[in-house]
């Protein structure tokens, strides 16, 4: 609400209790993404707001591509920096509430290391889709 990504309305269903209903604003819809189960939570889909773009700095190491179950895969460890950070992501209160965001924003100055499994497709290497 304060950041312009959500609106809140209060609904009362004939009782003294109230229910807050949150909806995405047009700015919120532009940066909102829904991820299927397995990406972060094995049991349920997860929604998130995209706040920047990860850009690869360097490849640290990779495993020799190997075939298994009809696919060629490799594991790649790389270093990345965050760029094109959304202005709302700079909000101090948001950064305190979500320490992970603070760590990610720090990667603008100092690159971070991450690892992904890639599968070879007809049009190049792709990130393995999580179940």
C-alpha cells in the first residue's frame, strides 16, 4: 500500500470481525510473479515481487556435461550482481522486514555466488525446471 504495489479494503461479513483483502495495483501487477510448487516451497505455489535483474559476472566452475534420463545436464556455479533495482525495493522498512532483500541489494556492490543445474535443449542451455 505505502509502496504502491497493493491496495487494501476491509470487508465485514455481517459480523464484528473484519477481513483485510489485498489486491495488486497496476504497478504491482507489472512486477508480480507466480512460481509453481517446487520452486521455493515443495507443496504450494509462491508469489513474489521482482525487484531487480541478476546479471552474471563470471562462471566460477561447472561440471562436465553428462547424459542421464535422456537429458544432458551440467551444474554451474557463477557470480552475479543485481542491477535495475526498482525504487520501491530501496525502502528501509521493507529491507528491515525482509533481510534476504538486504543481502540481495548488497550484491550491487559485491557479487554473490549461486549454483544452478542446466539442461541442454535444442536452442541452448536452460535452467532445469523444478518439479
